[in-house]
């Protein structure tokens, strides 16, 4: 995911939507590619988006809110009139809600870093949404390798009914899932999948063309119902010290996040990086390749791609699929 633009210029917003369409949506969602490129050429819609706070102008947020208010999954030319007709309702939802894509598939790539940390561990997720990534030991994960598939059985207190798949290229799969002794998270607006409206919002954040992810949300909702996660409401920079103070003695604290820091201004991202380093906790990040400059500068030269970068303690490990589909050696 490209970092969120905080520039108020129409041309920057236009380019932001073009990038989303051509680079992020094109490989996986033809419809969202069409919608994003349609918005990019639609000055009226862009002007309306500029009236929103910068963090509320994202394609994911606009499209999910539009769908929530009845916009059909049709070409932009057919969707546009519906969006404009319901603009007030859509933007009310955009102001109230956040892009909180809580994709369990990312656990498969996060486990590539977790496997390098001696357990037991205490997981602290910043930007936890509904907390589905706090259960990396509760999903059966099948890694596709050149030598054939490698399946890891859940070791956690509950078991998801859906299997996660992740293709590996040039990377060895973990030999087992992590040993987790404690888990907690923080989010500005925690979601509770036991509530229908929160579950419905997560479902609308799933892109057309990726409907297989809906089964993961439903399976994750069952995990939440069986063992509700501990998620506190608040700013990740403000709440991190409090969560670290709660980590039980004798376990290794691991602070992690995936597709979260792109929504923060650069100064807040840098503040977070300084804070987690000073805490001496282990740090796993899985973000867009340009989101954390200190990691970006360590990457081999490459083009503008939809890949995320998985890193441990600020050191890049792999390029990863935005929803955990794959991991490739750098």
C-alpha cells in the first residue's frame, strides 16, 4: 500500500487514485481498477473528496462506504450516479469509519518473521482493527514451495475452520507456528465481530474479485466469539508504553503491524519507530515499500509495485502480497 497522501492539491489526489487503480487494484480487482481510474478523471468527485480530512480520502474507504449505501458492483459509469446521489450518507460513513481491512491471510507472512524469535512471545498489534491477526497460531497455514506444499497445524487455544495459503519464493517456510503466551492490541476504533454492523463493515472492505477473503472474516468471527481479543481504544503512539508494561514476565514482547502506518503522517511513523526501538521489544512490520523510509533505503532498487515489505527489527526479510498471498526473497 502506498502511503496516504496528506497533500490538499487536486493533482496529488488524482495521482493517488491513478496509482491505486494501476498498481494496487489492477492485479486483483478489475472493478476497483475501473472505479479508481474513473475517480481519477472525475474532477467533481475529486473536489468533493478534497472537502474531507486527508485521511478520509482513500479509495478503500470511499468504495466500501459507497457499497454500504447501495452502490452496485458495476462499471464506474453506472456506479457514479449512485455515489453522487448518496454522497451525504457516504461521506458521513467515511467520517465515522476507517479503512480497517483485517485480513487473516497476512498471518502467513507475519509468521515468517515470528519464527525467527524465540518463544514464548507476547503479541502487541498496533492498528489491530478486530484483532484477527492476534491469532497467528490458530489457523492452518499451507505454504507453497518449490519442493511442494508445507502445512502447519494450529497450536493455539482455538482453531479456525479456514485454511490460509501463502506461496513462497526463495524463502524457507517455518517449521511450526509461534508459541504465544499473551496477546493484546490497540486501535483508534476497535471493531467487534460479534456485532453485525462491524462485521458488515469488514465485509464491505473486501475488494470485488477477492470474495474468498469473506470466508476468512467469518472464520475469524468464530475465533473472536470463542476467545475475544484484548484491544484497547487509543492512539498507537500513546498507548504502546501501557501495553508493553502489561507484558508478563519471562516472555518476549513482539510489537507488530500490517498495512497500518501508511495512514499516519510521516512524523508519527518516525515517532513510532523510535519508540518501539527504545522499548527493546522485537518489531515486525509489514507495510508498503515506501512507508518506512529507514526500511525503504535498505531495499534493492525496484519499480513501483503493490508489494509490501516484511521486516524484523527494521531489517527487510521479503516482499509480500498485500493480503498475505505470497512472500518473495529480496
